[in-house]
């Protein structure tokens, strides 16, 4: 095994841990024989410091990159000194926090530290060992005893793996070891200041998938039927953070982003994944037969007449109860919704017989997922979205968010579904892809560019009248223009 492969293995297996250690070793590996940049960057998806360090090193070389780490660490330690109080609480293992505490001890500051064991890999024990070796009074507690530790604490200091921002230049969250978010919230409730220490290159103007690790780390040979989950990180709400201590200063989250953007504008170049929201029916899947079948079974069950496909199709894209109201205007809204409930029941049971994904869409979505964040906003219900994806064999993990008509007060053409998706992801939608004028109107109301597709029941002329951003033959054409979006 070559040196590059050996470093990659150690990073992947957490033999090399901590954002700065990973970044340092990563850029060193970049200059070794047989280096594979893509493989290196995919080892730890929650480490933008590695990404930014590699980006900088390619332009400026290894020596300057490592000098940045050294200079930044020295400055952070200097700025952290006045914030260290008589009792410090910390979580997991941050080399920056540990170095700041050891430096404060050497300068004669008196304080105690409480830290967590940090299950399941016990990284907190590494912190405790290093502090103890430096003659710092440290008490290591089980994770569940954090309340006891915070009773003593005068300040919370934690590292971080990523500082997330959105297109508006606001921090949407700070990624750190699982447990960090609730600990910061508890500290905030007790009026204990919370400081995040870290290199400013940890900023990530993009979405980051929270890494989940092997389940046997939690429980080897767990009993049959016991479901395990092992998220490695979580997002700290910035409202619980007093300040970010980086080489740029002790700054509020908002001022931090502005200063990083001014000092290192290259970090924000081409790093952010744009968000594309999709309509569901007749955009991603061929849904006409299914809805015609389900509506007519519902009509008959409710004692109404069957409706011809030619009368139903032009209405698709509207919320279900409104379709019923148009066809049977004498029915009250409550009765229309009862008919829609029957339609839902038939759809959930029988959709697999009548629905299919448009040809090539699965491959297109996989291609787009590598370059964008994806979501679904649809005038069918949330449960129906998931059922239909399963029925046609589209992997639900390709999408970051799903919003159905049952989750908002006013579905499309109102903008509420888009707004809810943006709220969930803490991000602005860049594009909405759909097959009806209702999608275009929704985009206009939500200030989202709409890409109309001709796989539904409305003509190019009808769609063009509403002036979408562009009109494509199908979703598959997005692959051809992805680089221009």
C-alpha cells in the first residue's frame, strides 16, 4: 500500500481525526505519488476544511497551506485566552480547544475542565488524557451526565467540523460531533456563553450530508429486531452560539461570514450546490393512468358518475379536492375532500399497477444529485410522494426534502410548498421544474425560476403564455444544461 492510500485509510477509519488533523494530512497526501484528489475529498463529507485546504494548496503549494494552519492556530489560542473561565465545559475532541486550554495553563490561568466521554468511539477520553498530561484538572463524565457538568461550567468551548452558510450570507448551522447541538442549547438556557473555536476555512457555502457511521460502533451483535442509528454529527443552532473564535477574531456568526467572504473570497467560488425542486406527477413520473383509475374508483364508491380521461387530464396539477369540485360543482368542499380521501386510498393500494417513471429520469436524477440539492414539492400528499417513488423504483435518498399538499394551508399555485421546503433546508430554491401553469405561477410567487417540461397535459403554447424561465422537452434535458444552471 502506497503512502497516499495509507493516509486515506487512516482518515476513513478515524485513526486520523479532528478537522485540522484531517486537513493537514489530506493536503500532504495531495502531493504524494498516486494522489487522487476526488478520492481524498470524498473520505469525510463533513470536512470543508479539507476541501478548502486542498483548493488553496493547488494554487499556493503545501508549504503556504501548512503555514496558514500554524498561523491560524496561534491566533485562535491568543484570542481564546480571555474567554477561558474558572470552569470550562467541552465535548468530544478538538485539537484547537485542547491547545488553547494547555496554553492558558502554561500562562498561569487557573481553571477546571469538564468533558464528555463522547460515545460511541470515546473521543472525549483523548481530550481528558491530553489535558491531564498537561496538569489540567479535568473531570470526564458520561454523555448523559452533561447536565451535571453544565451546573459547574462558566463557559462552553467546542470545536467544529463545518460552519454552514446560505446564499444570503447567513450561517444556517454549525456542524460538530453528535451531542453538540443539545449541549449548546442547554448552555444557552443556563446563560452560559458558548464559543466555537476553529479555522475560518471550515466555512461551507453548501449543503453537507450528515455522516452516519457503522452501526456496530454502537452495539456489536445487537438483538434481532433492535434498530440502530449512528449519526456522527449534528447541527448546532447559531442562536445558541455566543461567538466564533477564528484567526479572524471573536465574531458573531453574521460578522464571521462577512469577514471570511472579504478575506477569502475564493472559498465561495463554485462551492455551493444550488437547489432544484421538482413537481412529481407528469414531471418525474407518468401518472395519468393512475390518477384516472383512482379518481374514477373514488367517484363510483361515492355514488358519482365516472369521468372520461379527456375531462380529467386538463385538471391534473390542481389539488385533488379542487379537481373534484370542478367536475362536481354541487358538492360541498368537505364532500370533495371525502372523495379525495377515497382517491388517496386507491392510489396507496394500487399505484404500482398504473404508474411508471419516465424513461431516463432515474439516471438523470442520479446525475443531478452530484451537482445539486434536490427536492419534491407536489400537490399530492407526502405519503403519496413516498409511495409513488417506491412504486416506480426511484431512490428517495436522491432528494433532500419532500413537501406534499397536506403539509401546507394553501398548495400550488400558492407558493407555500416552496417556502416550506426552503424553511426545512434553510436554503433558497434556485429552480422549480414542473409540467403545468400552476408550477409556473408558484415559481413567480416564490421568486423561483421555473423550468417547464412538456411531459404533462399542457401544450408549449399554454406554458409559454405564463413566461417560465425556460421550456424543455423533459427532465432528462437538464443533463445537457446542468453546467449552465
